[in-house]
C-alpha cells in the first residue's frame, strides 16, 4: 500500500535503522572536525545541501540553499548536483526525489516526519475525497507522495493564496491537509473550500490568551505569525506568511526593533543574523515549555548529516509509478508559481 512508501526507503544495510545509526554515530572520532569533513565530502560527491529554516543553525550554516518549502522545491528542481542532501523533513526530501528520480536524495534521519503528513493517510484521505467529485484537489506540500499523487495542485504557505486565486471563482476546491492554512486562504481569497481537518503540532500549540498578555506587556512589539497557527493567534498578527515571508518582513522593516514570532524556533537563526539590533520573542505556547521546536526537524543533527554524506544512506526510494503520478501536481505548482519567490541562495 502507498502509505508504506517510507518503509521502502533505503535505510542502509542493517534491519534496525536506529541501531545502525547509533552504532555509526558512536564510532565517529570525537576529535573529527565535522563541519570540515561535511564540506570535503560535499565537494567530493558533488552534493548540494538544502536546508529548511527550521533546522538547527549549524545545519543552516553548512547548506548551499536555506529556504522555505517553496524555495527549496524550486532549488531541488533546478540543481545540477549529483547528490541532494535534504536537511528538512521526509515530505521535503520526497518532493526533491519526485523532481529528481535519477539522483540519490539523502535525508540525515529518515524518521524526520511531519504531523500534518502523518495525519493524512492516503487510504482514509482517498475515501474522504470520494464525497467531493468534480472538486479540484489542492494539497499542502506537507503531505506524502501518495497524497500528492491524488492531488491536482500542490501548494506551500508561500503560494497557497496565489494558487487558489488563479483558479476560476466557481471552481469547487478541496484543500488539505492543514485546516488553519486552508481557513486563512479562504479569508484571503474570499472563497469557500472543503477543508481536511489536519494541523501542525508545533503551530497549533501557540496560545492566543497568553499571546495577548505578552502583547499587553510589549506594546511596542510587532507580531508575525505563520498561517499554520490557529485563527485566534493569526487575528493578533500584524504580518502573516511563510517562513521566508516572515524573514523578509523582518529584514525590510529596520524601524521595528521588537518582534513576537509565532512559528518554529529555527527561523530565529536567520532573523537574529540579519537583524542583530532587534529583539525576537517567541510567542507563548499552551504548555509550560517556552520554545516551539519541531521534534521532527530536530532529529537531523550534524553527526547524522556527516554520516549520510559519508555512507550514502538513508536515501528516499519511491515506486516509479507513484513518482510519476505525484510529479504532475508538484510540477503544476512550480508552473503556477514561476512569478513568485525566486530561488534564494544562502545570504541572498
Ligand atoms: P514554509 O516552509 O512554507 O514556511 O512551511 C513551514 C513548515 O511548517 C514546514 O514544515
Ligand atoms: Fe510538520 Fe509542523 Fe514540523 Fe513543519 S513544523 S515539519 S508542519 S510538524
């Protein structure tokens, strides 16, 4: 069954993937300069490293491209490197594989999943879709290859509003798997869509009541939020957008000295780098934890990046039939967003 795609990924010679990983990690010489080794291996293998803004700063610093989901998909579509190493989560590496069937696509930790993709299993999703014949199916890129294969168009948080706005006004749309992004797109475009009830565990934990208290304590702060947050949080935001959009907002407003940020903590690395004069405060969560770290993104580490480059696994593997079916909706997204975010190289 297609939901088992991940189990067919090339995890290496051992039956127990995590045991094999621990064994190789334990054997790394502690005096080894991992950053230098990664740079050497990258050149030797003609590899490109793509990193999402939610990765640890040390991984972002080693990457050739750092970006949001759209910019990274665009970079994957364009690369002429022989090997792609994805510092991000499984659906991102899978998208790179969909676009590059002949290249090895490595993911430092294959267990780096995503709550949105996991909560939209293809068997349940395709049954649900049967209720909506004649609808255009738009799915967030945070979904499995199998879900992409039953989609008409893929979108990201960067281009979702623009893509929906490009469709004729009377075209019925099913949108999945993030209900908050879907509802925000509905608001921006003024059109109703059928929404799959998925959510991101990181963004849904921001608490609007606590955020309001923080706003009251910092009346000089500007609130920026990712559209995966709940409506009550977004209602309090001055700017809403993808990770790249949030970063660009911070960079293009030197007059603002204090930001309250409602998205994953990894983005603070680039925000602080480009605005050392500004203060960044994390939007408060529901629980006692005072940070917003994606547990899946954090599975990738410097050691695992080194090991996957050195040993050439784990790799993303995909049935060619599934890949071809998933490719249509991803390519359609890239075509429909050519006029949007250009590929950004690190430091752009
Ligand atoms: P963007 O990369 O589109 O900002 O999405 C954030 C996210 O949650 C990625 O998993
Ligand atoms: Fe998925 Fe949320 Fe993590 Fe992004 S931050 S990878 S949407 S769980």
